[in-house]
């Protein structure tokens, strides 16, 4: 009887530990609010930076090997759609996330990814090709942000699965190599913030076309 009682106590302890672990893998209401606000702030930033551009300004290239503002926004949209498409699909099939401090990774994404001190070449699938006009790119960006917010609000296991994340590996110098679903959503917003800074760099160029 004593043995059976101890077994029951052990089973209860395991159950409580499992419930606690599962609760830690859920996105908290504070995290949800932070991500939603961050998505909106980054969207507002790029719309504000491009609101009154002329055609010549959209298409100005500071150098032959640098992007125009139209190309930068196209790149932003392509990255969003990569996360909403292939990345989201991979996450849904990924094994359980490896144990790591999610708050540290969240902070790296929000605070270091937008920093343009370090520059990285975009992979070929994210190279702009002029497939959309600027107005269409902005429309897609806004629609994608709305979908990212829905993804955030309706997915209960965002913390439970993770996949390899080359951007995180690059900015953390290899200290962290994978991101969960919540962190990929933060990355979509942080990527827009990063490239909005690039847009402002283009606008600050002394040869940037004046409005006529």
C-alpha cells in the first residue's frame, strides 16, 4: 500500500511538472500584446517613410549595387511571405523546441536584428526583381502584417516548435541557431524595422532626387 501511495505521489508530481512546462511554452498575454504593438509600429514606420515619395525617389539607387526604396520594400514583403508560407509550414511539422532561454532570443531579435551596424547579403530567394509596383508592395505588406497578427492570435503552440534560423545565427554569432513561431513573427517585424532604416539611409543620400 505504501509503495502504491508513493507511486501515486510521483505520478502527481510528474503531472504538475508537465502542466508547468506546457504553460511556459505558451505565449503570455504580455508577449502577445508586445508582438502586436511591434508589428504595428514597424508597419507605421515604413508607411511613414514612404508616404510622399515620387516615382523618381522610389526608383533612386545610391549605387549600382545598392537597392532602391522600391526594391527594399519588395524585399520586406518577400521576407514576410517566406515566414507566412514555408517557415510557418515547417514549424507546424517541426519537433519540440530545444530548451533555450526564449526571453534572451526574443530580446536579440527585437534589439539586434534591426541594427544595421552589421550588413548581410540577402539570400537569392529574397532578392528583389521588380515584380510589384511600390503601391502594390505596400498593400501586400499591410495585408501580411494583418495575417501575421492573426497567426499570432490564433496559434496556441507558437513556443512549442522551432526550426533553424540563419538570421538569428548570424546576429548572435552562432550562440543561438533556432527560433520558435513567436520569434519568427517578431523577426518579420524586426526585419521591417531594419530595412526602414535602410530606406532612411537612401533618403539621406545627397543625390536623392528632390520633389518637383
